[in-house]
C-alpha cells in the first residue's frame, strides 16, 4: 500500500497448533515490526481450514493503510 510493505501475514492452521507443530525461522518482510495482531479465521478461499492469522505490521501507518 502506497508503495510500502505494510505487513507480513502468516496463516497458521489451528490443527497444527493443536498438534504442537513448530514454525521456526519464518521470514519477515521487513526488519522493522511495530505491532503484531493474532486472530482466528474459520477459513476462506485459498486457506479453507480454520487457522490463525499472525500479522506483523511494519510501520506505524501500516494498519491504517491495510484498512483502506
């Protein structure tokens, strides 16, 4: 958004979390992370199974840009 990387989003299957699967050395789109949101999603096209969204916001204005 606005030519800036706003967020890195991980979609982590709930089943994997319940089965103690680890996710190590995940890439981050930018070294700067100003906030992190984690929320449940029941599924959507592309990731149909229930999962958690882990959203790393990369600057103070990222959340507002993503909301547009």
